[in-house]
C-alpha cells in the first residue's frame, strides 16, 4: 500500500461515519507493517477487521459490566470452594457457560445461613456470564421491590417488569429480607410470574422454602411462587459455618484465652 496516495483525513472521516474506531486508530500502523512485510490486501483487511471485532466485544462487556451492578471483587477465583464442599467448582463452572439453561429460563437458588458466601457466589456467576456474552442485573431484593412498588404507584409496573426482560439473568439477593407486606410481596410475585419459563433468575435466601411464609402473607401465593421458581431450577444449599464468624475467631489470635462462661446465677440476672 502506498500511504502517500491515501487521503488520510477523508479516510478518518469515513471510518468515523462507519463507527469503526479500532480500524481508524490502527490502520496507519498496520498499513506500514503491510508495506514492509508484503501483506496481501486480504490479510491487511482481515487483521483490521479482527481487531475491530475484538474492540467491540471489549466495549460491550465493559458496558454490560457497568449495568450489571455486581459486587466488586467477587469472582469465582476468589470464592473459597474448599469451605463449601457441597458446591462443586466444576458444576458452577459449567453453569457459567449459560447455554444449557439461560435460553430456557431456568433458575438457580442458593440457600444457606448468613455469611457463607451466597452473595459472593451469585455475583461471581453473574460476572462469568457477562464475560460469556449475557446481560445480568444484580440487585438487593428489597431495593428492586421498592422500585417496582413505585412503578405500580405510577401505573407503570408492567413496563418496569418488561424492561427487566433485557437481562438474561436477574439476581435477587437476600429475598428473605422482603417484609411481609401485601404491596411488596405482590410486586415480587408478579416479577417471578412474569419471568417464569422465559427469563432466568438467581435467588439467594437465608431461609429454606418451608420458612417462606414470612415473605408472602398468603400461603397460596407462597406455594405458587415456590412452584414457579423450582420448576426448572438448580438448587444449592450452602450449609456451613459463617466465614465471617470463622474470620472473627481467627482474628482473636492464639494468645487470647477463650472467654469463660458466667456462673449460672449471674447469667440468669
């Protein structure tokens, strides 16, 4: 390629118009290399197009990570699978491919007491899925429910739920903290019903299904919500000791003597 014969300014304008920023930035260097090494026109074009595609993918992931609102620093690499032996790292890695369940609107349910890593694992799965091309939204259930309540007051609930359809996976963290209030639980139920067999959900909860009557005031609504969630779901129970409690015990250090129990007559006061 004979660079002096090219109208660089016009080419730059054309690439701007075509929205090809990577090619615009790279073509002078690639053209120079092609001249030196005797590349064919096809090889030069292929190299530029491949870089443009890679840059678009990078920007897409960057946008989707920003909108996902995932917990910072929570990855599968930093999750302590050894502390939760009932959760298979291989199984979770397979899940993050997404192709065997997200397209069918299947769900993932993570149960366990506070401090065992449910939110970490949920966010890490979300991160891996974004990197694999899916759109994800992570939200505290109470926060999202409040937004949906406001949408209902504004007569826009149907539209608000429909907007969530752009996310292949909706992560609802700490569902058990939703208050037993008819207004809150009804919008939560409508969200679950709207996504049933269409769009996937990942839900974390401190309580097993048997205690969900504290979330939904109506037993029939509880049964219907649970039925929709478990119909196509992978369920993980993280029944281990809280890692926060383990960390606190470890922080005490070996030199600090254990606290003695109070005598029964004092403890009773």
